[in-house]
C-alpha cells in the first residue's frame, strides 16, 4: 500500500509544482498585459490629444478657408471673364488679320499706282522740259522772223522814198530811175539777192526796153506801176505762215 501511496504523493507534488509554474506564468503574462495596456492607454491619450489639436486646427483652417473660398470664386469668375475677353479679342485679332491682309493688297495696288504716277510725272516733266526748249527755239525763230520782216519793211519804205524823191528829176534821170525801180522790185521779190546779182542785172539791162511810157494824163505808166507795186506789202511765204502758226 505504501508504494502506491508514494506514487500518488509524487503525482500530487508534481501537480502542485505545475500549478505554481502555471500561476507564475499567468501572473507574469498578466503583468505584461497590464504594462502593455498602460502603454496603450498613454498612446491612446496622446492620440486623443492629437485629435483634439487636429480638430482645433481644422476649425481654424475652416475659418481661414471661408475667405479663401470666396477669393477662389471671385478668381474663377474673373478667370471666366478674362477667358471670354480673350476669346473675343482672339476673334477680333482674326478679323484684324483679315483686314490687314486686305489692306496689304490695297497698299500694294496703291504702291503700283504711285510708281505709275512717278513715271507719269517724270514723263510730264520731260515733256515740259522739251516743250520749254521748243518754245525757246520757236521764240527765237519768231524773233528772227519779226526782225527780218521789220528790216525788210524798213528797206521797202526807204526804197519807196528814194523812188518818189527821184520822180521829180528830169527825163534824163528817169532812165536811171527805171533801172533802180526794177532793181528794187527784184530785191523785194527775192530778199536773198546779192551784189553779184545786181551787177549781173546792170550788165544785161537794156534801157530802151524798160523806158517808161507817158500816158494821156502826162504820167509815166511804167513808173506808176512800179511805185504801186513797191507800196504793196509783200505776201508772206509758206514757210513764214507755218512758223507764225
């Protein structure tokens, strides 16, 4: 019976030891859990405090956000207006570019007209210069013609005066007068005759053929016709008429 009691006693002792060990282990685990809970409580408290600070900050941010939101709406409306203005200005710019293109074409046409006008002006100036030169030449020619006509008329007047003064002389001098009047008439018909022509005429002149005849009134017909022909102004030539025109 003692052997069986001894084994039972040993089992009971082992159970007590196991219970003690388990109790110690559980106690140590409980202690660890308590410590962990304390740490978690501290962390949780910190989290609550941080949450409170975040809430306070959030409230401040909401208060600051209200004017910012208003400013945001104002900026959005301004941006919308600016975009609308920009679009309208872009349309205006496109219209201006189209107008500029048309104006460039008009300017090109105007420039071509200016070039043509300059060329026409140069041509007119050249024509004006030529006309001035021609007018000067024509004026000089007309002056020469007028001077020639004046000198010619003066010579004719002097010749008529000489012929009329010699009319009162004797019949002996009438022969010489007839010669002079014939020479004068030849001078008026051809103003370009020279002294050589005059000498040639004197060589070939026959006074018997050109002697004046006396009419019933006692005047010499040939001499009167000669004087009348000298009194008539000479007819202008074709070249003089063209130059006068």
